C-alpha cells in the first residue's frame, strides 16, 4: 500500500497540471492552425474576383514612336514616359532614336523603325485587370480546330484561367497511380500478414516503411532519368513525359502508405477468426481471401482513399515527369498538368494580389477541399467502421 | 569541454570576420548563376580579402531582394519592370541602376537525329503556336513535333513569347519543364522534340539555324542571329567603392573573357 502511494500520488502536482494543460493547448492550437490555413487560402482566393488596382498586366501596347523614346541595340524599345533605371556605365548601349538610328536597327525584330510609325509591343505594364467570375474558371475559353477547348494560359494578352484541365490532370494521374499501386500494396500486405514467416515479416514491414520516407524529388529524378526512357521504348509512346509515367512515379510514393494502412487493418482482425478458419480445414489462401480480407474491407477502402488523396496532392513528382501540358485527352500517354504542380511552379513569380494570384489560391482551395473530403471519408466512415467492428467502440 | 568549444567557435567567428573585410551579396536569375559564380571566384582569387556570395532563385526573386535590401546586386535575365522601378523609387528615392553585362543567345534545339537544320522565324512561331504539328511540313520526317518549353515563371518563357510568338499563346500541347537543363535533357532523349534555351547548355543536342543564320558567337554578338537578349545586373544606387571596382572589372576585357567561357557573349 505504501509503495503504491509512492508511485501514484493522489494529489496532482503543479508540474503535472502544467504539462497536462500545455498538451491540451498544443492540441487545440494545431486545430486552430488548420482552420487558420483554411481561412487564409479561401480569403486569398478572393483577389481573383476583385483584384487590386494597378497590377502588372501582360498587354499589347500600340503607339507612335517619339524621338525621345529609347531603343537598344537588341531591339528593345522603351517609351519616354516609362520609368527606367539609370545606366552604368552611363549611356553606352542606350541610344536615342534620332542620335543613333543606324545602330539601333541591328536586329530586325521591329523593322524598319521610324519616328511616328505606329509600333506594337508586348509588355508587362500596369493596368487594371478585369475581374473574373466562377463561370470563367470552367467554361470553354478557346476554339481549336473547331472544337471548344479548355485552356490554361495565365500569361497572355487575354489570360485564360480554365481550371477544369488542371483538375482533370490531377485526377487522371492520381487514378493511374492508385490503379497501379493498390493491387501491389494489398497483395503485399496480405503476404506479410497471412503467408510470410515471422522473420520475413520483420524485414519487409520496416523496409517498405522506409520507402515512405524517400524524398519525392529523388523518386521524380529516378523516373525522369531511368524509367522515362525505358517506358518510352516499351510502349513506343510519342511523348516521353506523360501521365502514365507520372502515375508510375506516384505509385512509388503511395505503395508504402497504402501498404501500411492495409497491413494495420489486417492486423486488427482478431486472431480467432483466422485460427478458426484454418482449424476448419481451409488453406492459407482461402483464409486470407475469404476471411481476412472481407473482415478488413473497410480498412482496405480507407487505405485506397488515403493513397488517392496523397497522390492527388503530390507536387514534385508531377512537376518533374508529367510534362505539364494542360490538355484534356483520354490517352494515358499524353501529358497532363496537375493542380499541385501548377501552384508549385507559378507561385514564385506571380504578382501579389493580382488575378493570377487569386486563381492560384482558388486552385489551392479546390485541392484542399478535394483531399480533405477524401481523407475525411476514409477516416470517419471506413476506418471508424473497421475499428467499431473489432474494438467494440 | 563545453567552454573550450565555445571559445573555439568564437575564435572561428573572429577569424572569419577578420579574413573578409568586405562582402558583396548577389542574387537573381538562374540563367546567370553559373556566370556570376565564375566572376565571383576569379574576383575573389585576385582580391582575397573580399567575400562574394552568389545565389539564384529567379530574376523576379532577385529584384524583390534588391527592393527589400537583402542583396547588393541583382542578376536579371529580363529588364526590370516599371512597377518594380516604382517600388525602388518609393523606398530609396532612386530609379535603380542597370548594367548590361552580357548577351545571351536563345538557341533552338532539336535532337541530333533530326534531319531539319534550319527554320524561319515564322515557321518557328507556327510550330510553337501549334499550327505546324508535323516535322514533314518543315522538311523533316513524318512524325509529330514534341514541343518543350520553360515554365511560365521563367524570364526566357516570356522573352520567347514576346519575340517569337509575337505575344500570342503557346500551343496547349507544349510541355513545360522547370529549367533549361531539363529542356536540353528532354530534347537530347526525344527524337522528335524541339526546345529552346541559352547557348550555355548545348550538350547532345543540335542547334538550329534561324532564317539561315547559324548561332555562332560572331553572329549573336553582331546581332545577325535574330534571337538574343541582354543579361542585366541591377543596383540600388550608382556604384561606389568595392561594388564599383567589381562591376568595372566585370565590364573589363578580363571579366568579359569569363562571359565567353561561360557560354554567353561579351557586350562589346
């Protein structure tokens, strides 16, 4: 009795109180943090619908040349009302139209150049952008060979922000990925649980889990340099970087995830079920296929969805090996551009609070909503079902 | 033991502090990182008491760093935009200083097995617009043209669009890759591919003549080759002291020799 008192003092010390409450606070903080991210992403999407004024815009400028305009020897032209930096060393290559005309026409991009001649240039310069609507994000915005086309061209005189092609790209490449990864990981998990001897199981499981820790950029690089040439020869594809190769890359990422989840699901199936099956004379395969797998089915579905969700949000592999061309085609050997890769490659140079910026956040929100709901379904419906079944919650 | 360790660290800090009496940071264009590092190396060899730190990230990121004051010199493969100058104006009261430090030729690459060796500017435009989709239309084999381009955050992407496509859109089938090196790598492995990028990266690919002009050093420098651009360095103020010395050295024949070695072209 005395000893127990020593181990478990009844009175809660200040230290314990402190620890307990800080753990609680951290847990709540992480929840708040997730909500905060949600809020931020949705809030920034707003700028697509109401962009700030005077944003940089890629536009066509047409006006007559004046003698005060400046022309560089490589054909660049600056109008005199544009704010330009000083030169160092002063005025070596800069020439004023009238002073040094012959020198300025070396490169015939805009040729011939004369004062008063109307010229047309494309330039990033400030202007007010026309806000877009939800309809602009999904309607066909171009016609190619008589067919309506869904184009993603954010840097253009008429920017085209159709996100359908990007959503399609994400789904296409993740579906290919999960179709390849799912059977492999389910069979591997069944093997480790039902067939493998104990010593082998103790090797396989950690090795596959280490694979989950492999940086995705390394997998992308491996696919780019090694697998791409191999698959191009094997399937004789027109494009070296395509959705199928992307799917292969993604499957390398999701196999360990799906494997671990399926293995866990199979593991919590009570031992007496499989033992009873074996005792009744079923062989190992019958036990695995007819008893274990059906019993763990909700967990297997959850693993499928979570693997899909993981593939859906993967950025680096998609960026490196899917070719990043935003087209909607049924051929699995065509290139695709995924939502995550688009955000990854365009966010760095986009102008703050312009339409393009807002649209990238809309893509982020869509991505967020889709992966969140997939994971929520997996977690709260399927996994809960499984746990309820065998843990008696 | 711990105390000894701390003393050692302090000692190292003091030593490095004494060793480099002056420091320059340079940030910006990925196209220019290699060139910029070579300049810095040579300059530090000649002036052992100077430390020059070079990093990439992209032209836009470099200019932002210049505006925020986190870099002394910014490398850029595109001219500074007017509203970036305006930001400099608001913050420092200067319009910034532009230095043309090298010329970069934009080279059109195809695979070594490709029979086509010349394209006109209008053919090039039609190919990247998606109007010409087969190599036989420009005198090659009967095969689909595989288009490679840079990502749309790149200065080269915008330059190509301005000069070659005349501001019109790229074909939607154009594959966008991050970095010139990956474009070159893709073209070198893909028999029917076409891509574009700097002169510095031309391993295992064939350079096309444009309007029958070969992309040689002389043609690019004289402006005969139709697709070339300046590379810039930007400062906040007119250079003084060490930075002036560094930039004068870059513009000197010795500095410009390094430009040639790095696959770019001297400005004079």
